[in-house]
């Protein structure tokens, strides 16, 4: 996958995942509060760039490992 495609995939995939994870984690930690939305947005804005950068770096080796695992599984009778 070219660099641009890898970057777009990392940005979109992690945005959706971090959206849900921070929403649930913030809800579990704080519950229904007047400032819930503000606290959740702060958590999202901190977590998302970290997740996107990590995904961009980790994606190529993860893809190679996945290919190896699938090839191993498919060789089994």
C-alpha cells in the first residue's frame, strides 16, 4: 500500500476506533456528568493522534505477520 493510502487508512480506522473506545472509557470512568462531553472530547483529542501514528508505523509489519499467519493456516490440511 502506498504511503498516502496507508496514511488515510490509519487516520480513518483509528479515528473510528478511538471515538468508540474513548466514549466508553470516559462513560465508565465518569458516568453521566455535566462536563461529560468536554471530558470525552479531551480524551479523544489526546488519544487519536497517538493511535494514528502508531497504526501508520505498525501497519506494514502487522500486514506481513498477518500474511504469514494466513499462509500457515491455509497450508494445514
